[in-house]
C-alpha cells in the first residue's frame, strides 16, 4: 500500500506539474506514456526473472530503487530546476521499476496461501494497491493546495512512501521462484510463456478482455488534469487529487466486497456486470458538472474496474502453472500497461482538440459493445457467467 501510495502521489504531482508548465494535455499524455511504456518493454524480462531468481529479493530491489528514483525528482523540484524532459525521463525509469515489480509481486502472492484462498489473497493485494489511491491522496490532495508545500512537497512525500514500502518488504520471509530452465536462454524462456498463454484459450480470452478494458476505460490519467481544470474549474492539483482519491475509495470498496463473494457462479456473473459498469461510469463522469458528482463517478469507476481486474487476474492465476507463473503474470501486466501507455498518449493529444468528456463518453460505450460482442461469441465466457467455471484449455 505504501508503494501504491508512492506511485499515485507521483502520478498526480507529475501530471499537474506537466500541465502547469506546458498548459497542454498532450504533455500529460507524454508523461503517462513514458511511465507506462516500460510495461510493454520490461514486463516479459521481469516475468522471466521472477521465475528464475528469488522473488522476495527482486521485490526488495525494485522497491528500494523506486525510492531513489522518486527522490531525484523531488530534489529537482525543490531546487526549482526541474524541466519537463526531467519528468518524462524519471517517469520512464519509475515505470521500468514498477513494470519489474508487478509480475514479481503477483507471482509471489500465490506462494503464500493455499489454493482455495487465492482469490482472498489477490483481493487483499488489490485492496491495498487500489486503496493506496485513497490513502496516499488523502494526505497529498490537500497538500497540493498549500502554496508552501504544493507539488514539491507531494513529490517528497511520494519518495518517503516508497521508502516505507521497501522497509515492509524486508518483513517478507517466503522464499520462492519458478522452474525456468536457464539452458533454454532468455528468448526461449520468454517464448515458452507466450506459447502457453496463446495456446490456452481461456487465458488468452481473459488477456484479450483486459487489453480492451485497459485501452478503453482505464486509460484516463492523461485527461483527468485537463478535465479537472476545464470542466471542474481547478486552479491547483487538489481537485485532481480528490478525483484519484475517489477512484481509490471505490476500488477499495469493490475489492473488499469481492472478498466476501463465495459462490463460483456469483463470481462469473459479477465479471459481466462489473464489465458493463466499467463502461457506464466514465459516461457518468463525462456528464458530471460538479466536483462532488465527479468524485462519486470516479468512485464508481474505481469499484467496477478494480473488481473486474481482480476477477480476471484471479482466473488467470488459477489457470497458470507455478513454473510459468511469473512469465504469465508479466504478460498479463504487459497487455494492461502496454496498451494503457499508447492510449494515454493518444487521449492526451485528443483532449486538447476535443476536450475530455467526449473521450470518456465514447470509450465507455465502446467497451460495453466489445464486452457484449465477446460474451455472445465465446462459449468460455457464457459458461463462466452461468457456472463460474473456466475450462483449463
């Protein structure tokens, strides 16, 4: 949760800094692109490392390095020498570290609990990750409106959060790694993971759902700053922080409620309904004309999107063999983060030309259409909605 708080305070502070310096949503898109592109470039290698080396030590290394990376931007901001290219470069290096961290953590968690408790473990992890948007911004958002603190102080806070995350990783005692075969080499080992995913129809379908979900309804970070300024009248980053905080509250509530769902058929139906809600809630945000309504809409987005992602992740992890778990987790992250990088970049430029509400409206409805089309055309999904059971091949 500390690491997630560090990430979201960094995103809010750097996004508002980019908008304030450039007065352009396109630059915010560039920052988001820089932050998320590493998920496309680094995730496969990180997944292989998670299957070859001790996962706890890899997690500790990425947490510590992220604290250093955040500290560099905080110092540049405090010295008032930061430039937009500094932000883009440090967003990229921070993204590299997060892209390496994600598959490691996702592969480590299933080693900590019995299989029957896997959903609860993933849900708890999701609760801390998504809830970090609330807890991190609960502190940071009001600080953004304080002239003597502002962006610089929030960047310092981000680095401190990441350092605390590294300290808590030290308390993890589980030793685990996969069964990667070094003699196969890096490329062969990565291909093994790709072949397994795309030859397993159920996993491939979940990954495809995640790709569309992330491209159409989760790539909103680049347009929220300009949305908060033009549609909600923001004069500093505090309203942006409150929107992200609302998203975090909803995410936390959604995954905690999911933890109480026991019936398999209920989980299957919940996947469909949270997918539909993921498309409807951005439409509500697009139509919101006040800060309170916008925060409520953001909370609805958080609840539906976090629950949808937790369910797809659970189904993928339950189908993945442990020897390939790190690589499969990395490819899951690759599809999610990689597509979000390009979507945020495109939406950032589009928001300058068309404003943010039409983008939120159109992408939300388009995702619902895609979800329903896939659901009608794929027996795997129809069976899942009815019984909660997933075919293993």
